[in-house]
C-alpha cells in the first residue's frame, strides 16, 4: 500500500511542491498526464479548506490509494479535509 506524507507551509512557494507531488503520485498510480490539472486543482481545493488565505502553520498532506482512487488528505491545526481523484481501471 502506497502512503506518502508531506508537510509544507500553508503560505508561500513551497505549497506548490505538494501539488507537484500529487500529480506525480497520480501518474505513478496510472493516471494520465492530461489529468494533471484536475489532480492539482483537487489538492488546492483541500488545501484552501484547511488553510484559508492568511492562515499560518503547516499543511500536512497524505497521499494514498484507496478503492481505485488517489486519496488526498489535508490537515492544518484542527481543520481536516479530503478529496478523491478517480484512477483509470
């Protein structure tokens, strides 16, 4: 079972590392490169839920494969959110 964890500051350029990692994990699990924008958008959705503009602290991401989907979980302080990205069969 694949599980990758990453922690990045909620503000600043390093947040892009999480988006890039999400795309690479999805590609490793079989998603096509053309779906990179949707995976990146999904990550930004959960990131903005747990760390709205102006938030401080780190966002902790966890990437895993679950039931044919890439599961992206995000935590920042007491806030949590997740999103699922379908993977090809």
